[in-house]
C-alpha cells in the first residue's frame, strides 16, 4: 500500500476525472450522459480544489482516484455536506477507495467541522458495500430517479454518516 498517497486535488487533476468518467460503463453510476455533461461535472468538482475540499489518490505517481466535498456556503447548512468519489477502474479492489474515503471523512471533520456527511448512489452500484462497511446508513430512496438511454430506471439511494 506504500505506492498509494492521498493529496489535495489540483485543477490539473481535472483531465484525469474526465478520463475516469469516460471509462466504459462508469456513467451508469453518475447522472451525466455525454461529454459536455462530463466536462461540466469535472469543472464543478474542481472548483472546490482551492478550499482543499478535493482529494486526489496517486498510485506510484499516477492519478488513480479523486473525491470531493461539496461544502455549503450557507451558515445553516455548513455542518453537513454531500460528497462524491471515483476510482479509476484499473485501481479498484486495491484499497484506493477506502483510503480516499477515510481521508475525505477525516478532512470533512477536521478542516470543515462537518458533523453529517451524505451521498447519493444508484441501486446496484458496487461501491454500496464500501459505504456500508465505513458506517453509512440508508435514510431514503428516490424511486426511478435516473432514466438510462435504454429506458431502464435506477433508484437513487440516500446514505449518511454522523462524524
């Protein structure tokens, strides 16, 4: 595991995120469906980098994952935040997602005083087991939230964890 390091994300990591989203089958688990939407999502993700709310996983010098805390600008909601995470398919199953998420949770509490963190995940996503293992619990479900090009629907599961 010494080949893996976690650092704060930088704007120059954005093309790696676009590449991760562009891997076959990945967009099934995200709400985007084309390159303009992917580009926009990556741009928004990295607008959080200057505040150190983006983390990047690097394996032996290669960017292999990233995660973001969508920090609220409003005082009444600063105690909670939504996050997103993605790991390059070639590096899944090697502990990258676990390390990245553990560090993200640490930063959420230590740097931003987050006490409640939540995520949105689509039913069937293999990352569900990671979230459950790290103590996230389901608190709601949006039935038929995502409609794929082939007409199938996916439920969006809402999960949270108290920090």
